[in-house]
């Protein structure tokens, strides 16, 4: 006999930790197994942008709910999450204007604070931004970014306060079944007995699913981010910017830095072993990211490179997650494949995953869109933009 829990979560990123809190608050006995140390996976290296700009109503609702949690983190979770309300600006090409306007109309209907800005309004607020062909932008004044590791620490503390246990350096090596139902999880040091397992393994989720003989369409892909130190006249923080024209995003970082990453569907081709990959940024990436940034923020041509890092996305074929039972009636669930969206949606996903296990559904947080079978059905999630990776 091993240690017995109502639910075992595999993976202590934001999905595992937020779900642990939600389940523990419902009175369930929960354990979270982390193969490494908390914060060493994708969440700890997230750019942690918090925005609500999605073209599917469900994901927009999830993002809106999650923003409320980040804004009131001490009351909703525990401690601080390092949330900075920098604002979020979406810059599009002329071909995306219709989608932009429809998205903003959807968001306003859902109660999201957002607005359409014309060229004059953009230039008045941010005169350093080069507009080029951009005629309209969307702006969310309430959005921004957070600190991913501080956020994780808050979730872990809150979940522990509600009785959850966390086991670090405890990789799952086997999932036990009897009569087609989950009965436990094995690790190198101890076995756990449970009737419910939730795979929150992110880039490792496909490998975890294989422990149960299931193939998940989730790849572990290497992505990069670069830092640039802004020159003295531009030390003030700028908004978080998603530039669809040049396929780049950027946000402020402490130390007068700007963090830059790509909005690039090609990143799904950089498949790596999540246990062995280059965690350093490539020089070519720094050069490319810098060139894209300067096209919008010409004054940063005089900025200094401050390095960067590589991280992992868990990418599905449509760049949207799978939140579902893996084997019907088995008690084995998956909550993974967020394709770079995970951090900003984390609070809502914890609620949805807890609902999934509890057999309920919070209004506005329906999971059907993220069912595992949608790929076999030929019904992937689609967004308004060519850049489906933005939602």
C-alpha cells in the first residue's frame, strides 16, 4: 500500500498548482508530484504576459477571470504575484482590422475593458511607436504582466494551507490501473494510491500519457526570449505590445529592460527533448528579435543586448490546450498543451480542471472546446487571425 490521496497531480507548474488549490478548497486530499523543483519548468521561464485578447469567447472569459485573480492575488490566492498593470496594446495590419474590431466587440460584451484606438490616438499616447501600415489598435488598460515564480510560490503556499502536499524531485514512472480505472501512481521512491490522476506535465505531458499507453498530440518545443536595455530617454515603462505585422511581442522588465519574443507559428517545428535542450538564447535570435523590435520602437536601435533565455512550449496542432479525461471512465485526466497561453489562463484553468474532476461546470468556463477528440473530429480550435497562436 502506498500513500493514499483523492487526487494526484503530475506537474507543479501553474496548472498543477492552481488545480491543487481549487481541489483542496473543495475538501479533497491532493498531492502534487514534480519531477524536478517547483519553478524549473515552463512556468518559471514564462514571459508571464497577462492579456485578454482572444477571439474565442471561452478563452476570452478564461483570460478575464484570470486577470481578476492576478489583480486581487492576495485575497484570491495568497501573497503577491508581482502583477504590473502596464496595459496591453495590439498592433495589426490592414488585413486584420476586421478581426480586431470583432474581437473588441466580443470582449466589451463580456465585460472586458478594452477599446479601439486610431492612428492619432496611438501616436498621442505612445509617440515613440512607429505605426507603418497600422491604422487601428486594440488597447486593454487593465492588462500587463506578472512574476511567474512569485506567482507559483503563492499558489503552493495557498494549496498547502488547504492541506495539499507537494513532492519535489519525484517523477512519475508508472500509472497503475485495475479494471480500466486508475488506482495509483509509482515513483522511484514511493507509490501513491488514488482513483484520480491529472496530467499537468506541460512539455512532459505526452511522455506522462504514454505511461498509460495513450498518445497525446502535444510536442515539446524550444522557444526563445531576448532582453534589451533601453537607453536613458526611454527608461519609463512602456505597455506590453503584440505586433502582428512583425510577429513579435515585447514587454517591460525590471532593470530598464525590454523582453522580446516572437509570435511565430514556426516555433512548433523546434521540437526538442524537454530533459535535454539548449536553455541559452541564440545570437541569431537576439539579432532577429532586435530588428523586429526596432521596426516598431526605432529609438531602441541604441539599446544594448542583455542576453536572453530559451524555454519550452507544449504545443498542440491548433495551439490550444487539451482539458479532458484521457480514457473515458478511467479517472485519468489531462490538462496540458497550452502552447504558450498557459500562464495568463492559469487561474481559470485550475477552476476548470477542478470542475472536470468534480463533475460540474462553472458557467462561462465550458471545457468542450478543449476536448481531446477534436483533432480526430477535424474540429480544431480556430481564431480570427492568421496567427492562430494568439487565440
